[in-house]
């Protein structure tokens, strides 16, 4: 477990931060941006949870915990001695998301238009979290083009945005309260 007795350390005052393997990187580094954006997605999910309960809230609670695992995974670069034993996203976490997506999607009518963020408060917040998770994914893909990234972490972040989309529809009365895009409606 992590123990934080002091919140500020002054070690980042020069624009660098420490990684899980002890190395230091500029705060503008793609790895830092990726796990920072994962943290931002987690915060957006926290806002959505103010409007959820029951099974939906339980799913989001598990996802929030997974996102800390994902942050820990990204915080510790792969491929060196100091990264041995690091916390990594695993197949079971991806499989759980897929099973939850499939179970929710089975109840939804097929889409005949794109959905505008809205409907219920929970769905609107989930759409925001979905867009942040997509940004995190883009950063993770950019990072993976430059250095090794856990392939399960990449799969997890890709499934997460799908999960948040489907859960948003589920919380919109299984799609009944979805706000549909009408192309060219205001011309």
C-alpha cells in the first residue's frame, strides 16, 4: 500500500517528476501526459458516480480502482530491472469490461444515429469521461510508438470508452432517453 505522510515534496519544482522505477521525466513527457489523462478520466467518472447507484455504481467503482492500476502500470516503464514486479493491467480486467459491455448492450436497440452527450445527468458525465478516456488512449498509443507499453493496458483503455458509452445508454433508460444527432438540423 501507499503511505503519504507529506503531500508536497518540492522534487517537481524544476518541471520533472519521478516514475515508479525511480527514473525522472519532464512533466511534458508523453508517459506523464498519458497517466495524467487516465487520472482525469477517473475524476470524470467520480462525477458520474454522483448520479448512479446499484450495479452501475458498482461497475464504475471497479473501473475507478482499475484506473489507479492503469496509472501505476503507466508510471512504471517496462523493460528494466527496476520494473520487475510492477503492477500491470491483466487480461481478466479487460475481459470483465467486455462481459459488462455485452450484458448491457444486449438490452439496447441498435443505434440509427450518433448520440449527443446528454439525456440523464449520469449519461452526460459518462460521455465526458468517455471522451477523456479516448484522449488517454491516444496518448498511450503515442507512447507505445516510442517505447514499450503493456498491451493489456492498451486494450483496457480502448474497451473503457466503449463501456462508458454503453453504460451511458443503459442509464438513459436503455436508450429511450438518448439524445440523437440530426445531421444538418440547424442549416
